[in-house]
């Protein structure tokens, strides 16, 4: 379980308005000499009163370049004086206010062709953007203006060219509003596009595939799980259609990518989990922050790979990620924290933090800690006396890691085991013992900062993978051996973690009367309401929680949240969902997000949620969900046609809705039994994103009432197939059901039958 610490209340030379905030990122700036305000009316009123522009700085607590700009500029007295004299300075945590970040990031990207964090934007007192950028060094360098020069120029422009600046800012917002509030010209996609978008996206990704080092695209390489999801989905479609050679090609790309990532330095071999991205093409030297949204999605794609291959390599990786979360990222009530920093002190008492300090090793450290097994370990992880960041010219261009080693596996384990004359199992045991020793050693040093904010959307992603793992991992062969950092727990423990996280959100971030979510929690709920991603990702997680064997109340809550999402975000005329409820006048843009990037878009996830709900319900309820999904996809018709690679998960949704009838596995019986768990595991054993799993106990009156209300066919099936001493499974599709089966083997065989 993760431990959080509060900083001691020592006296500070400066204290600003951020000291009363809860966000770790804002608190990091609470004692800057800059007179920071949080986003809100107090800051806006001050800018109007003084008739000065606002300097808006947006970042997050684990952002490396945010730390750099803080030290270089925001802790500098000269910079602070310039800001305090001529601007009102406002700090925003992008994880706490993604709605505010979206407005000004969109402006900077549209104007300058790129963006990132820290985001630095100058805005008028009425919040219109004037100009902006990302990280600025404090002083002029290489012919480029530094932050001090920019501050002086903006101050001069505010007095000499104010009208022009304000008009161009207002015009930019008008143009962005027009461009980003797309409406559908029809109520559904053309039939051919529903399937073509999937093929087009797979084709585009295949063309960008790196056959040497895995992944799609060039360095820097990001683990974009939505790309993996699309390639797996597309391969399944090809396989079902009998196009086995093309299906195999797609799977090989995915499996090789997942292997390269797992063996690279982007994977924390010592403590588990994955870092944000790799700066080089070989997945070797990462940007070291660890984000919850990556862990949740990556655990899911490794689970998918396991369910296709039955290869324990992939199941171990999903365990590796989830065990990291359970050990380091989960709070006392089961809440899952958002991130760990890239930077940390090299030793206790050191004031300066360095990127990756917690994760990198000198050869001397390895020799001292591992003793007799040091040579074997150094061979396996390419550890060298002068450091190993030499595999690519992009790995360490500024020699920051000279003499340091980022662990990477360059060969398969069988060859080095043979070299040392060891049975493979013994060799793996030794590596596991070595990793445990290094883990213990680094745990005694200064840890990276933990952002213990709880974000609903990211918890939704983690709930999904934890719930699915609880059943998919029951397919591992009996006696499977695990080595540190994998714990090797009973898969049921992952379900417990998923339910605790969902319960935390229900208790602390959900208003039972209004049926509304709050966005995040740290020492209490944040001021921000739940956004589209919070509803969509949590609904997805709750559906997975229910399908993996969780109680019917999780499904009921998912339906309740979907109703509220439709009320708050759905554009009933134009189709699709806006990213915000539109209730905050300080947020100038209300957009329909479609890009599936590091996180999937709220609209892509919502489309799949609606399709899933439609396939579990009947009658008008099913039709309502289906029509909303069709209308949503129609909004993004041109995107699916012209830029499919930007929306891989939406491409999957477009295909899902074209499937005439989704497969339903209905399990009938008492749920508190090993037989029930085994049948659930069999239902989840094979990969099929278009399969729904429904479980019902006909002796539970509440459950029967819920199904009578939503899908009376399920209730009827339960009554007609109940046997007190066994669990009965039916597989239904195209309005017909298989004969009932009562053992996991028969159910697995039924589900593996090729569609006619």
C-alpha cells in the first residue's frame, strides 16, 4: 500500500494563494516569490481591477519540464518581480482542470503547430488567449528569446497593441469554437465506412510499424495502447473471416511490440509498471514518470495478448503492472493514486533532484548489492562500467546518464541461461532474487514524489484491468511460477482491488442525490465537476467489473451514470458528447473530443459503452443506446474517413456497431461457488471484444427484477435453466441460444467455434 507524507510546516520566505489548495502541483508553487492565484474569479477580478493581462501556467506535479521552469524562473526573484508588477499569475493543474487545459492547449497547438507542458499562455482579463508557448528558458539563448524578454515584450504589447491582441484572441476562440463543435449531417455512418475505417486504420498503422524495434512510428516512442487494441481487434476480424495470413501479420506486430516494450528500459524491471515514453527508438531510455492511465491500459493489452496466446510472458507482464499498483499506488481506502514523478534526489539530504535518479544504477552499486550474482545480472541487463545509454544517439544526447545504466534485456533468457550452464528456471530465480535485492536497496533511498490525487477517469481505466485480470488470469497453467516484482497472488485479489477503488469513488466522489460525479479527490473532492472522461471511463470500468463477476449493483450504477452523462454532455441535436457540462462561464470552449492518444477519447469510449449496453438490454432501452452510438459516430464521419489513425478506438467502435448481433454468454446459478468462478473464467478465456457476459441467480429477487426491467429474456432464461447444484451457461447470438452446458471445458469450446 502506498504511503503519503505531508511536508513539515517550516517557515517560508514567500507564501501565495496556492497554499490553501489541495493539488500537489499547486502546492509545489505555494512558496514561490511569484504571487500565484488558483484559477477562479478572484484572479480574474484582480486582472480587471489592475487592467493587466493574466499569465496562465498549466502543468502537473510529475512533469519534468514543469519542475525545470519552476526552478529556473518561478523561484527567481527577478522573474517574480516582472510577473508581479505587470501580470496576474494563475497556476492550473491540468489533471485537476482538464477543461481549462483543453481551451488553451488547443489555442497554442492551432497557432504554433505543437504543444506540451508546462503550457505558458498570456490571456486577457476576460480570458481570451493573446499568445503562448510551452517551456521558456529564463534568458535569451541560441537566438531565441528567454522568458524575461517575453514578459517585457508582452507587457509593452499590452499597452501599445492591446486592441489588436484582444481582437485576434477573440477571433481565435470563435474559429476554434466553430471547428471543434462538430455536428452530424445524418443520424448514422454510411454502412461501408463502419467497416472500412477499421481496415484503413490498421493499414496506416502497419505502414508506420517499426519491424526492428517494435511500435508504430519513430522516436520518441509512446506506448499508445489504443493502437494495440485496434490491431488486435482487426486481426480477430480477419481471422473470423478466414484471412489467417493477414491476421497473423497483425498479431506478430502487436506481440513483438509488447515484447520490446517489456524488455526495454521503459519497463521498470525492478519495481514493475511502465514509464511514460522512450526518448529513443529502442524503448531503452525513458522519460521516467509513471502515470496511472498508462498502467491501466497497458495491463489490459497484455491481458488480451495472454488470452490470445496463452503465453505466461504476457500474463506475467499484466501481473507486474497490477502488482506495482497494489504495492505503490493504492491508498488506505482502496483509492488509486495518479502518478509518480520522473525526478528524485540522488541521496538523502540532496536538494537538487535529477530525472531517473531512483531508477538508474552504476556498476559499482550493482556489484556491491548483488555480490556473487552481479556478473550474471550485468550480462542480462546490459550493465556497463561507463553506462549503457549508448544503444542509440537519441538515448542520451547530453550525457546526463554518463556512468549510469538503464536496465534493458537485449536477448531472450534461454541463451544466457545456457551460457551460465543453468536450467532456465534456476536462471530466472536468480534474476528475481537480484531484482528483489535492488528493489530493497533503492527503497531505502529518496523516492520520487507521489501525486496522491485520485482522478475518477484514470481509476476507471485501472478498475477495468484489475477486474478483467481476476478472471483472465485464472487461465494460467496450474503451478505457474513467478519471480519478483510479480507477487503471484490469487487472481481474486485483483477483483477485490477493483471493487475497493470503485467503492471509494462511490463514497467520496459521487453525489447520490444528484447522481453526479466530482472529477478528483485529495483531502476532499476538488472544485471541478466530473467531465466526460470521468463518466465514460468509469462506466467502462464498471461494465468490466460486472462482466468479470461483480455484483449487479455495479451494472445498475453504470446505467445510472450513463443516464446522467446523457443529461450533462450529450448534444441531442448534433450528436456526440461535449467534454464539459458547459456550466462554468470561465471555460470558453466546449468541444467534442475525438483524438485517441495517450488516453482514449471520451467519445470513443462512450460509443463502445453504448454498444455494450445496447447489446445487454432489449426493446426501447437497447434502441436508445444504439441510436445514440450511431449518431455519435456520424459526428466524426470525416475523421474516420480521412484520419483513421488519429481515432483507432473509434474505428473499433464503428466496426462494433456494424456487427449484426453480439454474442451473449449467460451464466445461471448461485454465485458464491468455485464452479461459478470457473465458468466465469471460461467465459473470459478467449479474446472477443464483441462478447458480453451476463450472470444471474434466479433466487435473487432484486437481480431478477433488474433484468425483468431491462431485458426480460435474460430473466426468462434464468428461470428456465436454473439448477440448484450447478452453473448453467448458454451462448446466444442472432436470436438463438446454444444448448445449455455445465462445465468450463464445454463453454470454452462453444466460444471458440468459428462464426458461420
